[in-house]
C-alpha cells in the first residue's frame, strides 16, 4: 500500500482538496496530480494541502503537445506551456512531469517526432535546473494522430536516451503498452529511466479510445507480470491507478477510492 498512488483523473468528481483529504483518510500516501485541478486552488495552496495531510505528489499531468497539435485540433505553443508546467511541478513539490507530446503536425509523422525531440532538448535543461524530471509517455497507436506521435516505449526511449536519465525518463502505462510484443524487452532497456508506472485495465470491447480504461482486474492486462518487469528494470516508485471510466466518474470519490484500493491489492500488489 505504501506505493499505491491515486491518479487524480480516477476520482474526477473530487476537487483537489477533496482528493488530498480522501487519500489521507484512506491511508493512500501518493497522488498523481492534474494541472486543471491544481489551477482551481493554485500551486502554492496545493503544496500546502499536500504537506498538511502528509500526501506526496507522484507526478503532475501534464506538459507536452510539443508538435503543436492538440486533441481539439487547436495549434498550441507546447514549449511555452511545458515551461509553465515545469514551474508548477516544482512548486507543488513533485519531481516528475508527464509529457503527452501531441499529434501529427502537417501530415508528417517523422517530422513531428523530430519536433518532439528538438523540444525536449530545449526543455530538459530548464526542467533539470528546477529539479523536475520530464517523463515521456507513449500512448496507444489509436491516439497517434491527435494526442501522441510516440506510440511505443522504444520510440519514447529513443528521445529520452539523448539526455541524462535523471533529466528525461519514460512512463510505463499499462493501457498504452500492454499489447506490444516487445514490451518486456523494451522495459528492460528502460532501466534507470522509468519515471512512473500507471496501471488500469482495458475495457472490452473498446467503444471510445479515450474512455476505455477500467479498474485493474476487469480486462486482459497482466498487472503483476508488468509490475515484475518494471521492478526488474529497477523501478521501485509509486504505482498510479489511472482510470478513465464515465460510470466510475459518476460515483462518490470516497467509494471510488475504496474500489481502487481493493483492485490494487487484489490484482497489482504482491501476493
């Protein structure tokens, strides 16, 4: 239980103060923060709430959109946005900023990936000065066009390995990588660079590519095997339960967190 982290999107109805208090009340020591929730109270107040309740931030989500392409189809200054996110991450006391790098720009996938690499090169020194590690999160290939031109852990590592491991790492998110036939080898190659491990299951069938993440134990993902892979690669940090489920989001946050704890204990934690 001391490694379980509540990714804040899982209890979407909760405000940030409610989520922090809820974690403290149920003995969850970590929380993965989302920037929209931080914005409701401010970064300084977020840091105060975390300290008051003895809860630590496992990560902040998110920076990125470095290609300039967002899911809404808008153009974005991803570098400027990520600089702001780095400052915010440092203020709340987290040391990992998750990057969702953005979709395909101008119909050129290779050039879009190069744009990401160039932007990470620009941002990494800025983040390192502030004690923040950038964490590239590859997303499922079905989200390549609008959310992330990095679809595999190998692609994320190719960019991360251009920088010191303490400056740029990767996120291993079960939903996005469990299907990859090379995932065991890729996780081993990521030794020293894994900045976060996110767990959930995949809904079957998928009817919405975004809203298809369910609680561990409800789908095909082998959670303990993937956990053993990341631990063999040296990762011993927080394990975030990150669920996008419209039905779950309608339930009271304290009840959702109880389900998170139960699913984690039954399907993710060591037997």
